[in-house]
């Protein structure tokens, strides 16, 4: 079943020099429990697309269907994790991750109880009472992801969550994200400019062009699950990666 | 005493020494310009009187300061919620600061008598402007992405103000508090200067009229000490309330 569907979404910003087209006729589909990635060069309008899906920015034309319908409050179904971790510096880790539950009206005691049970899964056990500035970059991203997952929305939009991490931390986080995704069974739309990351994580990949962003290529990734690090050097993996890289260059 | 205090102490001692020798070598009359040693000699005898009057001044300053904080927070939040209020009130706020307090303070005495109230009003008038400006600027400086994130989470306008904008404004608010706090004692003294039954302002006008300038300077010392004390209290509270602001850079 189609969880999230974009039909010919187009957006341009007005500037002094006239309209600046950012997104052109973007159509894509994410089915339930699928992991789908958007790959594209920086400045291709990926973040604008996420803002449109979240309802923060209005598209000029086209429609966004959540479970087959246009929603006035996409936030009811979507949980968004931006590039920056955006943890509130005045809240401790535990208070940060329960924020979406609190906003939804869950009592603090219930929210804390639920979050405490998951601290281990997110590798934050023992750090519940720390402040965000006391955590490493990887831990901050895990806390941000935990907050996103705890919002209990069906669809997770992840905007380059590992973009600012070093290569080793990044690789660990990818494997770990897959475990989390398996465990919580959510639908994921993932933005990245790292082709290998996209192939390793996804069921399906959309390649976006330079601005104005258009869908250049749609690739299925039929690699077996669970994914293991050894797959990255496998012939099938490399072939998919090459196909995407060629499309980006073209 | 750390190295931190070495230069302030040396320069203060140097200044007092210059003053002392100026009075000594020019042979200025004690009633015209008392030397630091004259003031120091008069100070202990003055202390009971200064404490007696200082209590009233401190009370007026603290109550007026508290009133200013309440009004400033309320105005800042209202102006953040409503652009109409913001555009309408801002010029009035600026104009209120161009009115010479000294010219309207006697009116307050006519309207409200010689008691505490007119002093409290003068203090509040002097203090609230830097506070409103600091809160508004702090709220404006909030990370837009944080606000957007909470919006996607379904937060209401008030929840966004409470969870993000006001906490984000705290460092700026505390900068404003330090400025306003040091003004507050001075504001109370001005209020008392123009008519009071008790207070350092009254004590100073009396000393002034009877050419007892060693008394006047003793009162000035108390005013300065009280102002610095308030400043330091605010600084300490700030370190407790906004630890992230102080820790981030370390």
C-alpha cells in the first residue's frame, strides 16, 4: 500500500531576478515499511522537498498523498529529523527525546517510562540526565533519531542525518539505523548525497538532478535483508552503485 | 585572589591615590571635595544611618525591578504573538525612553504620595526597556529550524513560545537583566531624590544641602555596592539557569 506519494510536485522561489525553479515535476512513491532514499547533489532542492512534505512550505502545483489522501496536517503522520540534530540545549537527553510525546499530551511519567526502556537500543543508557552539549556527535544524532522514532508516526523523514559525522561513526550509525528500522517497522524516506549509503540502506532509490531538481532515475535495490557490511564490495552492490553514479554524472 | 583581580585592584588603588594627592596638594576644603581618606573616616559612623535608608532604596529597587521583569516578559510575548501589537507598541516603547524621568517623577509623587509606589514606578520605567528589547531580540534570534521542527511535531503557538522561544531568549534576557539590575538602584535613588520620607536619595539630598559631602560620598559608595551586588546575584543565577550558554564555549 502506498504510504507517501508525490504527484508532479513543482516549486519555485521568487527572487529579484525572477522565479527560481527549485523542484520540477517530482513524482515518487514510498510504500509501507519501505526504506526509500533520495540521492542528489547539494542544492538540488532536497530539503525544500522535505519541507513541502512536512507542510512547512507550500508547493506551487502537484499533490502530496499520505495514505492516499491530501492531509492538512501532515505532522499527524510524519516525523521529521533534520540535518542538524536540533536537540534543545536547555533540556536533558531524556527531556529532549520525550518532547514529541509531551506535545501530544502524554503525561511526563508515562513518556519517561517508555523512553527509559529504549535508552539501551539507542545507545544512550547512562546518559539520560546529560545535556546535549555533553554528548558526542554520534550520540546527539542517536538522541535526535530516538526523538523522531518516539513521536510514533508512521513515516520518518530523515534529512542527511549522518552528514556531519566522521566516516567510521557514520558507518556504525548506518548499520545501527537498519536495526532500529527493523525493530520499529516504519516507513522511511531518507535524504543523502552519499550513493553508497543510499544503496546500503534502501529498498528503492530516486536520483535527483541539479537544480531545478527532477527525478533522473528510479532504482530498485533488491539486495537481501538484513544487510551486512560485506555486501558493499559484492558485485551486485557495485553494479547498482555504478548505475547511480553514471546517472548523476550524465 | 586570582590574577583576574590584579589589574582592577591596581587601577582602583591608583585612582584613589591620585584623588587623595590632588586634594592634599591643592589644599581643597574638605566640605568642597573630601579626600578618600576623609570619606573612609566618616563611613563607619554613617553606617547605621546608611543601612536604615538603604533598606528602603533596596526595597523600591527590587520591587520595581520585579515589576519591570513581569511587564517586559508579558509585552515581549504579546509582541511575538501579534505583529500588529509589535508594530503598534514598539515606537511607543522607544518614545517612553525619550521622556526625561526627572521631569515626570515629581508627578508620580503628586499622584501617588511620598510612599513606596512612586519610586517603584520610576524604577520600573527605567528598567523595563532594556528588558523588553533583550527578550524580543532573544526570541528573534531563535533557530528557525527548531521552531519548524516543533511545528511539524504539532506544537501550538504557545507551546513553541514556552518550549523554544523563551528558553532561547534566556541568554539575551540575562544580559538585559544585568543592565536593568544596575539601573534599578539608581532609579530608586532618583525617585527618592525628588521627594521621599526615607531612602538613600533623601539622605543624599540632605547631605548635599548641608554641604556634608563626605556623607554624600558615603551614600554613593552604598549605591554602587548595592548595584554591583545585584549584578553579581544576576550573574550567579544566570550561570545556574542557562548552563548551556556558559558551557558551550568551554
